């Protein structure tokens, strides 16, 4: 969920040019908008309105949209390896039958380019977010073309604009798909969110014993178990730590709830890690969940972290150094690998 940026929070595109609306939705510089044609505005899973780049294949190829699953607002950084999650959605936004979808982990091929320069070619396996539709659903199932995501990791060497040229594996009918996504990397001095290799800020975060002025400790239907210790306590104990910023009850991306549940499930297998869940807002009860209310405030920890989006997971080692940051969406396989790397640092 991107907070406070027109377009991602659902601003009406009427009255804006395509170029201006793209620039506002992705919170990118006009230079990207000038190089990008918006073929479609769509609402991906979770209902967050996003402007994206579409590319058409020839013949019976699928018209495909590349969806950035990250904030464009000074988040991608130059000169550091980072995770850049994205998704692909057919232009008709349809859900394929199970026998027509690619295997869950079928990779996409990504060419990272800056102008005519090829930076890197990568094969990126797919991941699928599990979900269900409650007790009324006949069985749990997956909307693979909506909830399949690809966690690209690459290094953008310098600040500037890059293109991700993406080729997807054929579907069950043998149709291929391709798309191009323009992204922008910023100088580290322009990025406010703590980066990998930075020291995580020592802060007293809300707990059951001391909510520190936050009026809703956990918006999960049943409060999660990650509110017993504050960040400061865990850092004092020199314990590896996983800190998730997410608002399950109010997140517009529909990822906050699933990733928190995934973290709860995975925590039992990582007894040496301290887990902390932080809500995004300080006073949702005061405003009755109305986030257009001018009284709404970000939680102090969120302000200190410089976050303007959620969810975001910080993996912090026993020395207080961030070893990884996983934004927006992750599945159990990706999380398990991150937790294992954290405990073997």
C-alpha cells in the first residue's frame, strides 16, 4: 500500500493527461513518464490502482501488463543489490484455468537495460501467494496470474532510468507474453527508507505492556504474538530480528494480512529470531478507520523509518545491521530463505 500518493490511493485519472497521471501514480520523475506509454490502468489484486507499462506480442501472443509491486517514491537505490518485486497480468485481467497457467515457479526472463546498454540478464522464478475466500469457499485455490509475483534482485549501477524487458513462459495454450517496465534508481542520499547494510534505528516500539500512544496495537482479527518485545529490547539482547510493518485490517494491497500470517507460521521454525509487528498508523481507532480524516497520524516508528508504503519486512542481524528488506509481498519459501540467511550471518 502506498500512502499519500495520488493515483495509488485511487485518484480519479479524469482531467489528467496519460503522461501526468503515470508520473503521479508511480511517483516517478517526468522523465519516465515521457518515455512510457500507458496502455492500460488496472486494479491488481487488492484493489490498489496502478499505472503500468503494457507490451503486445505478435499474432496470438498475450497482451501483458507488468505491475510494479514496490513504491516508486525514492525507494529503489543505485549501486546496491536490491529486491524489485513485480507481477504480470493479462490485459483482460482474466484468471486462467489451473490447467492453463504456468507452473508456480516457472521463471520469467528479465533483461535490465539502461538505454542501449544491457546491464544484466536474469531468470527469476515465480512465487504464488496462497489465499482463500473464507469458510464459504469450496476449497482453497490460487489466482496465479493475479497473485504470482517475481522477486527480481539486481544492481542498478547508477542513479537514473532503467527498463526491465520481461519475457514470460508460454501458457498452456502455447501463447507467450512480454512486457517492459520502466523504473528509476535514486542516489542513496535521496532514499529515506533504511537500506541493506544500514544500522536499524534503536527505538522503543509499541508492546502489550507499553503501547507508546498507539491506539491499536494489532489490526489482525486476533492480535498476533509479535507485540511482547520492543525493537530496543531485542537489540539490547543482541538477537537477530524480523520487523514487519503492516496493517492487516486496512491495507489496500491485500498483502498485509497474508504476509503477517506467513510470518506467524514461519516464526516457530526460527526460535532464535525476535519478531516485531508494527502497525502503520498511530490512531486508527480515533478516526474510526477513516484515513481521509485529517487527524490520522503515522505511527512514530513508521515516521522514524521514513516509510510511506506497506508492508515492509526488515531482517536485522544481532549487531543491529539490516541484512535484507523485503517489500510488499513474500511467500513462505522466500521468507524461509531470508530467515535462514539471517540466522547464519
